[in-house]
C-alpha cells in the first residue's frame, strides 16, 4: 500500500513538471496572476522559515533559536559568505543555550 502511494505521488509530481514544460507556450496567464504567484511563493517561503525558526514539536522553541536566525538573516542581508552566516547563526544559538537561555 505504501509503495502504491509513493508511486502515485511521484507520478503526479512528474506529471505536473512535464505539464509545465509542455504548456508553457500554450497557456497565457493574466499579468495580475503572475504577480500573485510571485507574492504567494514568497509568503509561503517566509511562513515556512518562521515556523522552522520559532517552533519545535508544536511549541515555542525558546529565544536562542530565533536569535541565531536573526543573526543569520542580518549577516546574509549584509552579503557575508554563506559559510560564515551558518557558523555565526549556529554559534549564536549554541552560545545562548550554553548561557542558559532556552
């Protein structure tokens, strides 16, 4: 049963991707819907990031993780190297947890 579900989801995903390539030139979307899709994708990504940064097991993750994420966001905004962004964010979170901040 599980294999059938996996195969069905894989086929559906492949079908959507192929349909996008095949229908790209045949389907004309209004300009407003293109803008709406871009905004929707950004909002979905922001919501996913906020959920991952602020919650753990359905509850608030504490203040150390959001502080680390904030440091990472600020450094990424300043266009610092990705490796340094990750290390600074993880280091900030680890240091705060070491100091007892939940």
